[in-house]
């Protein structure tokens, strides 16, 4: 990861040199997000930033897990290139993939890599090429809880599987007591919240339950929630809000949404020591993953069942999905410039400052090489 070197370079962020500007214009009319005011920034005006004279509005959609990262990137990016307005509608990974495969957005964010069928579909919008998965954002999927009088909580995969499958319905259940012998657990109904929209966060969370406790989680997984029972909320922000305001609640969302007093579960991964949901602990788990995509595609396989000490097992990787070939000639340079920025050491350091996990060095190095070859 070379985080020490990244931290030293992060000291220069006050005068951050963003790698470029994103100028793709896509179909669609209902996307909303952060925008920059027109101002005509140029390389000469910013020192080392090349906005490539790009202007216009960028529409994108996808993962709500990475929205806080996108917001931080956009803040720096539009400060350098105010002629570019970037609107990222965090409608969920499913919405992002659909928008990309239908040619409605130039890039999309997804917490689940495109599968072979989806990649085949992208060939219709990527002339002579296909969509590729570029791992850009990592992080823990936190399990947030709100139980009056309880400040710390340890759970394991079997217990979480039973809670989210409505097999454990009260906070003073013996299984929870066994994991928390020193905690006074109330006689209180569990209110389990899951995503209502197709979500890569759901895909990763249920993949963990399936891998770490297959006997207790019988569902196949995927972006759509399959278990019966529980309550649904839209996007990570919606689940987090429900957990915050509901006594007895538990839900899953990316760590950056665990704000304003939301407490998170420590996970017993079988190593003997419960693991907290932190960027550092998630990075340990992500680093154990491997790239399984072929060619320029960099889809990863994560080890959700890891028992490594200090490795937080419920992790996700958010991919930026883009055409490897067939990008529009008049917008390709700006696309590559923006992707180079978010993949740069400076861009990745912003992740660490916002409760996300930067990609391991060997992986992000390959991402940069792939971006260079986009055409």
C-alpha cells in the first residue's frame, strides 16, 4: 500500500494537482449530484492540471457505497476544472450497471463486478471493445446497530445470518449473549434493515454470510435481497438513517455512513479476537483477494471467509466501469485524465481520509496501466 509515502504526499493536498477533467456527456435527464460552476480552469492556471479544454455536464450513476468518495473527489476536481459539472446519481450498483449497459452514462460505479453476461451486453455500447471493471474504492461493510444501553457488540457470521433471516428476533437471544457475556442485553425486538434497491453492498454482505456460514445462509446471493422478513430502505444512506432513528435496529452499509453516533459491530471471524470495522482492517482482507478478470478487466475475488487475525471479513470493492475500447474520440482524453486522478496516490489518499480503503499498491498499479491503454 505504501501508505507512509502516500501520507507524505497527502501533505501537498492543499495545492492538489488533479490529473485532468472528465468531459463525457451521456444520455439521461434525471441524474443529480455535485456540480462545478463554469470558470475555465486550464493547465497554466493550476500548474500541473490539464483540463483539456473540456466543458459540459457529466452524468453518471451507480454504487451509493462510494458516493462519499465521489463527493470528495468531485470537490477537488471541480475546483481545478470548474467548466466541468459532474452529476453522480448514487442510485445503487444495479441502477449504475443498467445505465451503463444501456449507454446512458459514460462510466458507472458498482460494488459487484460485471459478470460475463453483462460484459457481453456492453459490447453493444463499446464499439470494438467491452466494459471493464476497474477496482478503485475499497472498504468495510459496517454492520451498524442501535440498541439502547449497549455501546459495544460482537457478532459472528452464523448469528448475523440468523438475524437477517429472521431466525433470531430478540436482542437477548442466547446466541448473542454467548458472544457478549459482559454486555447487558435488553429484552428488545430486533429490527433488521436491508437494502430495497439492487445493491452491490447487499451482494457483498450476503456473499460474506454465504462464505462464512453456508449452513445458516441458504440464499444464492446477488444484488437483490432474497431473505424474507426484515425491513427495507433505499440506498446506504437510507439504511443508515433507519438504524440511527430506530431502537433495536441493525443494518449494513459502507463505513463512511456510520456517522452521527451510529455504533458498529465487531466481527468474530474465527481468529479468536473480534475485529473492528476499520479501513486498516478491511485493507488486510482486500489485500488477500486476487484479480480474476481477463485482459484489461480487473474483477476481483475476495476471501469473505478469512480467519486472518485483524482482517475484517465483510468488505467490498467498488469498480468504475468503462469501455476499454470504443470510447468517443472527442471525450476519451478527458475520461482518462479523470480516471488517472482518482487512481493516483493523491486520489487514493483521499479515500483513507474519508473512511474508505485505498486499493493495494499492486492492484492500483495495474489499474493505472489499464487506464493508460483505454481507447
